[in-house]
């Protein structure tokens, strides 16, 4: 039951990533969806994949996108 609820939330957040008009909101939805995916991977007993996904996707990619967003906003 919990996995199904998390998967539905993952699909909703993924749709919101694409449909959002503001880039910062889209980035927040993207990091939220990857965080949900990390929780799902932990529940499926794949902690090594979940930790790697948390570090790379939720951590490094979000920081990279935030840095790019700040630089793009400065150019406008």
C-alpha cells in the first residue's frame, strides 16, 4: 500500500516537473521526485542504489541546476 502511494506521488511530481512554468518550481519538483524514488528504493531493499541516487540525483544535480539558474538569471 505504501509503495503504491509513493509511486502515485512520484508520477504526480514528475508531471509537475514538466508542466511547471517557473524553473525554480520545476527544480523543486524534480528533486522531490528523486527523493521519493530514493525512499521507494529503500523500501524495495536496494540501499546501495538508493544512497547513490540520493547523492547524485538529489544532491549534486540539484546543486548544479541551482547554480545554472542563478547564472542564467544574472544574464537576463
